[in-house]
């Protein structure tokens, strides 16, 4: 991720755009499988803290380097 993350909470659509994913369904699959960044619900809306997304990316980089 070459660009800084926004300071607002991110939506599943934001993750699709940032990671060039095929669809928002990928984000929901990550959530079901507990493999993606930690998210939380605001009512019925799924949101992601930019710090959690950054930590998830960093952990994924660590797995590749190991």
C-alpha cells in the first residue's frame, strides 16, 4: 500500500478499491474465514479501522518474508 490510509473508518468497498479485489464478496469471505483485517459493525454496516488494516497488511508481509 503505497498511499497513506484515510483517517476515517473504511468500508468493504474501500478495501475492494485499495487491494484491487474482484468484489466486495471477497471481503465478506475474509470475514467469515477470519483471514482478513479485523472489522466491526455499526448497525448493519461493516467498517474497518485503518490502523487494523495496516496491522493486517504488515502481518501478511511478515508471513511472506518468513
